[in-house]
């Protein structure tokens, strides 16, 4: 028997780690696998006559996650710093997004160029573009959620993915209607809801 510790990317909750652990333990050639959510790694004892690191990493990918190679605490810390920098950037974008979408509702000063009543097209497009940024930022969450759904191990990412996609599709439909002349639907866009959900999931992951 041989043991390897792999660094795992994409886990956001205990359901993720439990699902990956169960999936690995089902595979032929793996004697025992334990997954640590906090350290973001998986310890795998396997028969080297049947498996190797590449095959185990393929199992991880099939389960909806990504192996970053052998686990090293230094690599983990460097990745954490990078994620924190990204989070700070998207924190600023989240404030901007909420100001554009909610400012008019709570009587905050609004920029005429982005006023939902005076310039509904500019307002709608700005929310849409910011939401695209958040979808790219949280694409790992959406991808993992739907992969886990396919593997019949739905988790929090699955719930988030369904909610985000539903909000975006509904908002895209209303966005189309706004551009067709139904400007009263400009207040029925929920792009910011999808974005903020992703933001808070990332907040939980960072901390």
C-alpha cells in the first residue's frame, strides 16, 4: 500500500468533502480515503499495482473537484492569499453593484447615466456586465454544484447553482422585454441577487 496527500480545489462545505470521500472509497484499488475540508486535502491509501497519482486525480475530477497535486502547506497559504486579493476586488464590485441596483429604492443619490427610470438600457446593461464578472468569479461553485448533481451527490453548491441560474435566466428574459419597450420591468431584474449569493459563498470559503 502507498499513501498520498492531494491538495483539493473546489470544496466549499462538509457535503463536498463527504461526497468526495465516499466517491473515492468506492473506487477499486483505494484502500482508504479521508478528506479534510479545512485543509482542503485528501489522504488516499491505495494499491500502487492498480492505481497511480494520475488515476486518483482523475477520480477527483470525476467527483466534481480538482486536484492541485501533492499537498504542501506553503502552496495552500499562497493560494489563500491570492483568493483573498480576488475577494477584496469583488467586495468593491459588490458594493458598486448593490449601489446601482438598490440606490434608487432607498433614495440614495443616483448617477443619471445609470438611473433605472431615465436610462433603463444603461442600468440594465451595467447590472448584466457586473453579474457576468461574478459568474466568472464563482464558476467553480456552479460547475461543482452541477457535477455533484450529475453524480447524485447534491450539496450546497448544487443549491447555489440552481438558484443563480434561475435568477439569471429570469432576469435575462426581463432584460429582453425591457429592450423591447417594457421599461416598467426594469425593477424586476434579479442579477444582483445571483451575484451577491456567489459573493457570500466565496466569503464563507475565504474564512
